C-alpha cells in the first residue's frame, strides 16, 4: 500500500500490481522452509513447475503439492539466493541449489542455476530452470559467494 496526501489528511490507497522480485524472494524462503501451502499461495492455479528428476513439468497446484510433498519427505532443500532481477516480463533468480538427506548428508554437489519466473497478474505462473551446464560464466559471476557446503544452514 502507498500513502497519498489528499487535502489535510493522509489517505491510504492500495497500489495495484506487486513487487515481483519480492514475490520470488518469498518463494525461495518458503521453499527452503518446506512451507508448501505458503509457496502454493504465490502460484496460479495452473502453475508450471519443473520436475528435475523426471525431466518434465508439473502443472497445477494439486500436482505441485503432490510433487513437493514427495520430494520434501526425504530431502531438505537449500537454495542460496544470489541476484534477483526483472528481465522483460519475467524475474530471473540466480542461486545454488543443494539437497540434503534425512541424515544431513549432501545429496550431490551444489548446482548453480538460473530460474526464470513468469507471472499472470500478481501470481507466479511458470518456473523454468536451466541445467548447470547451461549457466554461462557471466551468470556464474553473479551467483552468491560463500554458499553453504557440507550441511544445511542453521
């Protein structure tokens, strides 16, 4: 909400639209906290989300809920966020993705990723993920420094 001065009093009026960069940052926080309901609240009903293991997309909140419930049952994710910026009609987030097993062991090396979030209205409509070998050196230079290795952040 923004404040607009009107006459002698201060009148509060809602601002249409949303801060898409803040929404993407919030999605990362909710993902890292395993807050599935909070994450889904940021998505459209027919959101498209990448299923990395299967090499396909999950479509819709129900399918995404099932996918996340299954994945998060045996892993603890850690997405260390770097730069987040708007590019045209999308928001790009640069991060290192890590996953830990129930025993706290790192399940493979951290992966640098670039994710592209597109919106419909104020909600995230699609998430596209690049594979680690597709992240350019210029993008790698913008990744967060000193990301966690060897155990989840506490």
